[in-house]
């Protein structure tokens, strides 16, 4: 069997190696237009930051062998042709036309089975100056090496990053933290990580970025990029300001590289990706596709979408290798699970955010839970924030987003939730989920259990509240609600600054004094119950309901969220 694979990064090389193990007599050839192959693309920001010392580490195995053409030939029995561009597919003759980029010579590779792993390309922005020296899109490891060279040679004193998605945020940290370079982050959407996390969590991270010296400009788009006297980038002009820059990184998203497939007449999706079935087979049964270039099913919505993640590409590559060998393996889809570090914070998500769920027509409720990542009495326990998105009609959990200071605890919860969300779990599945417990690692009632319990209380009408955004709008006069009064249930020292600052909108009664002192509360105003994590506020709401005082609302997220939003009126 002659197997030809286009693309030698994640899905392509995974397919080749899996197929070789299952088909020892097959003739396997991989072509790639770049010089450097089989590297960990998700590690590029950490190579630029210096946390990964050399680009060779991104191209090496766990046993320190460099994954180059020689490695694949001698160790894997796979022929790799780098600097070789796939030009066209002749599906009738079953040949791939190729071009050697070193000498521009054309040739042909016959195939029995063809695999397209052409990856993705950065979205091209129609900007004047996009081709200037010092303007980069992280399209390949070669581009990352060029950025690193600019940094080590001292050519960068000020950077602008266009786009506040995952790559943009990781690059902001790499430049600001490790290289101590002033960074401006420009995002045309009203929040960072748009569509991926709740706006409140996005605002928490934005404030964190600003405390680390990163300038964040939201709701702005770049109009043009201007050169200096040496023809290198010098300034970035947005819709609101002018930013000095001698390095610009475009991180505005990616698109599937589907041109080769489209030209061959294969079925393409609405987003420009190759359409495949569960066996990763295209509309031509002798052609498979995997990785960033394909469209796969989003398992929560049931719709096809693109999913440019290295973890998915590797899993899909194994499935392709199986099917090439006659093993009927399937890849059913994805739900959208990620985790990333942003300076001293870690953010993760699985499934749909509330915004994404609403766009898909779901009627949703959000449930916020806040508790320590270890038992509260265990040394060094730190807060973890979890937001659960639930379909009101079916009680199905559609997604979960979290923020923490330590990645291990958050990673464990996101991964556990991912398995349940994929299987269409409902609130009760999360509420009763059995998880390992010991004080150094978790609480007896885990935050996943707690988030589900909060969702249950909201849907049952036992917990009535307002979002942090609504509370902020009231406090800042954006909305007029003269009949509201904040009842601070925290310790007197915590409440005292607010009583001084807002005597007409703030009163206080410690949590353990409400049952004996509630008669002194005003009857003509709706009470906004405030504590630090909403647990005490919910308990007091239940007590007041029991005595007929039902005009109360809990601030979801409460003080622990509000103090992390950078509000001018909230004490640090």
C-alpha cells in the first residue's frame, strides 16, 4: 500500500507512525512545505519566553531524539520530504503533484490512500503595514525563531499584540514577564477570550493582566501599522489611539488550510474546513483528513466547527492510522476543553460558555461557586472560582469555566467535568459525582459538587440573586434602583469602609447576628445580601424567606469576585 500524507506536524506524523506500526509493509511518504517538522506548536510561546530553552526541545522526543527527516527514516521507517509543497491532487489517477521548494522542480507521488493534515493558517488582516519588518503571525516554528532572534538582539522595546485569544494572552505573558517588555493588547471584542469564558471571569483576568503591566484595550480594532525611518514597524493605529511598537504579533485567530482539498473537489464545510466522517474519511473514500484543516462535530451543539488543538490532532491522527490499516476506529467529535496559564492565574473551560449557549438557542442559567482548592484549614489553600452553565429546560450541564492560582487543582476539575459534559450529564450527575478527597488536595464537598448544588438551588427558586455586573451598574449609577440596600454580612472590619463610603446604599449586620437582629432591618427596601462567596448570603436568604422576608437578592460571586475586578470604589 502506498500512503501519502500532506503535513508533518501533529496529525500527519501521528498518522504516519500509527500506520507504520500496523502496516509494516506499507510505503509511507510525508510531505511538508516547511523546513522544520514535527514540533510542539503549543509550546511556541514558552520557547519565546525562554521557559523552553531551545527550539530543538519542541522538536525532540521525550527520550531526546530530534524529530527530523533522518529520525523518521531511521527510527520510524517513514520517508519525509520537507520543503516540499503539495500542489494538486489528481483523484482520477490517484497522484499528488508536488514541488521541491529548493529548486522549484515538480514531481508526482502515486498513492493508494492520501491523508491531508495541512493544518491551519493565521487569519489575514486587511491592514496597511501588515507586511512590515517586525510584524509576525505565529504561523510556524520558523516565525517563532525569528521573533526570538529579534528579542535576543535587542530590537524590541515595545510590543503590540492584536487579538486577546489564547495565543495573544500567552504571548503577552512571554514578553512582559520574561523579557520585561511593555506590551499593549488590542482586542476588538468587548472582552478577552471572547465566547470562551464568562464576562466576569474575563474581567478578572483583564484586571490581573493590568496589574502585571500589560495594557489591555478592549472594543478596539487596528486600522493600520506604520513604519519608522528604517522601514521596521514603528506605530500601530487603532480606532481610538496610537501605540508605539517595534514588534507586532498578530493573534487574531486561524483558518483551516483547505485550499488543496477544495481544489480537488472534496466536500468542504461552511468554515472552510474539510468535511470528514467519524472515521476521518473525506467525501473521497481514498482520502482522509485530520487536524486543524478539518471540520468536526461539536458534541454539545451537534454542529460542525473547526478545532485547532494539538491534542485533538494527535487523537485524530491515530484514528486515521487505524482506518488505513482496516481497524474501524472513530473520532466522534469534541466539546471544547482548554486550560492555560496567564501570569499567576490559570483559566480553564469545557463545553459552552453562557454566551455561546445563548447563541445556540439554549435557555441557560449560570451558577458560580467559590471555595478553596484544598480544605480551607490546610496550609496554602487558595481560592478557586467555578462557573457552571446549565440548560434550564433539561438541567443538562452545557459547560464549565474556572479560574485558580494553581493549575493542578483546576486541571483535575476541568478534566472531570469534560467527561461528564460530553456524556450529556445533568445537574444531579455533578452534584453526586464521586471524587477523591484528602485535605491537601480538595474539600469534602468538591467545588464541582458545590457548583451543581448552586445551580439546583437557582432553578428551584431557593436562591435568588443578581450578577456582579448588575450590582456594579447599580453602585456606579448606570441603573437606578433606589429601593435597594446592600446588607453586608461580613465581619465589621470588612464592612466598615463601605459604610463610610456609601451610607445611603450600605448597611451591615454580621452573619451570626442576623437571627437575633433582623427586626432592625428596614422593611421598605430590597436587601442585597453581600458576603465573600455567597454561601453565607444564601443561608441568610433562606432564613429571611422563612420569616416571610422574601425581598432579598444574593450577589453571585460576591466580594471574592468584586475585589478582583479592579473597581475604583472597592478596596484592594
